[in-house]
């Protein structure tokens, strides 16, 4: 607690029509202070002669003035003590804040980090409701809010922090917290890529606040940690066929398998598969079937020719009550349920890989497309990539494709 001191002085350049000088006050907290006007005046010589009204005084108006200043001093002390009892960790009681509080002047509100998070997520929620953004992305940002709360409470012992107090120490403290202290299941500490993605998420949220004029800069822009390249999981053709030809005894796994295969033959992400309706299935002038849509994430137009495995799945669910009721091409399943079912499918098909819905998208890029010589530009368009460099990542995975093309060199160098 900083020690409070209130003092009064004359402001020489402020005089009234009677030639009296204005009395001003200073509120000190530690070595900081803020000035305020008392709205009272006194002759400069009387202020000096009475030792700033500290001496015994017999003049009535000066007695009243001395009482007024004492009452003002006592009131500031009382309200300071009240503030100390009721303020939270997010409020820093400065001389300016105390002055505004005492004289009923509303201090300028300083936006906090959690307010930035809330503002972003409220806006994002509206986008999801309108269909412009995916619910999965919203859940990602909501988890980021939980992470920030956890960091503030457990490491900094704060309920929130004023945004302009965020500095390099805070940013890299959050990085350290995520890497070593953040609980994940029964373990503590997250991997490098998860940590980097979390901080990139909060940085994106701050950039939104900056764009909206809530903040002037992004303190997270100094963060320089990068993602480690990871080996993408995809199915070989033999594994894909194994899943395709497997007979499942219950609808739960049968539907999950078909939805997964749909991604393998279209490259569609989970949200794009679930967004498909009957209207996305069309015929061209040659009577070839197409799936025509825009990617939820990138808004890139992606048209996919319906090849026989896709046609079989679409025909299978043409008269399915679940699909008819919701006007869907295939049944709807949540991402979390799908991934749980796919683990069962992998076990039943003797596939020793961590099978997730996104493995289907990677399988399209590698086993279905690249291995069958689809040009990189075509694959990039089908996958909804904005930059071909995103697609080129998959080319590095295909040793069989490299071997196939390198074999063409053999006759020239015998």
C-alpha cells in the first residue's frame, strides 16, 4: 500500500477579479502525484503570513477556508481507504485514479486482455451463427480464453490485466507457462507446435481488436517461436482399400467409414463435408456429376468431380431418412465423435496409425491425387489452398511418386 499525502498550494497564474490566487491541491501516492483545483481563493500575502493557513487564525473567512481544506483532506483519505478495501487486482490506484474517484470524475477506462478476448469471441460467435466461420474455430478461440484465464490466475495471481501492461515478459511468460505448466490430461506442459498455435491465436485476437480501434498495437507480434515440421499421416492405397472393403456390423461405424472416405476422395475438411447439401450435387453439360461449394475456412471455390467411390456413397444415402430430413448428401456427425469412431475402425482394419478425420484430407493429397499424377495446381484448387506452397508440402511425402518419375530417367543414362 502506497502512503497517501495531500498538500495545498497557490497557483500563481490563476487569480480571480478580487486579485486573490487560486488554491490547488496535490495528491501524493509514493513519489507520484496528481493536482486538482479546490475552487477556493486567498490573497497571496495572507497565505504566506498564515503559513499556508496552518497558524492560528482569527479572520472568519480564513477559518472557514481552513476548515474546508481540512475536510477535503479528510475526505480524500477516507475514500482512499475505501478504494483499498474494494478494488481488485485489475485496478491500479494511481493519484490520477484517486482524484477522479474522489471528485466524481469518470476515469478513462483502460481495456483489459480478457475484454479483448471477449470482444473477439463475441464477434466470432456472430460469424458462426451467420455461417461465415466454423464452430470448431470458435471452440479454438474459446479455449484460448481459458488458457489466458489460467495463466493470469495461477501464475500472475491476477483476475485480469490492463492491455497496456502486457510486455515481453508477459508474452514469453505465457510461452513458458504453456510449455511446462499447462495441464493436458494427466500431464503438464504442451508440445512446441501446440504452444506456438495458442500464442498465434491470441495474437490474431489482438489484431482484430487493433483493426477495430480498441488497441493501438499488438504486443504479441514480438513472439518469434516457429512450428516444427511434422510428418503428416495419410493412408496408403492398400490401407484405403482395407477400410473401403470392410463390412461393419453397426450403422455407427458404417456411417463414420463413409464420411471418412468422402474426405479421402474430395479432400474436404470436416466442416466442409458437413456443410454439403443436395444443392451442392450437380450435373454438367456432359452429364458428369460434380460437388460444387466454397471452403468454409478460405472461401475458395472448389469444384470436385464425383468419381465412382464418391458416387457409391452418395447413392447409398439418397433415401436415408436422416439425410432427407436435413437435406444432406451424407449423415452429419461431430468431429469428436468421428475421431473416436475412426480409432475403432483403425483397430478393426489392423491399421497402426492415429486415424483422424483430417487423415482423409491428407490421404486425398498424397495417395489419391499426387500418386496418380494430378498436377499440383489442380490439387491446390481442389483442396481450397490460397497458395500453392501449402500444397507442395504434400509432395515431399511421396517417395513412391519420386521413384516413379526418377525411373523415367533410367533409359537416358544407361
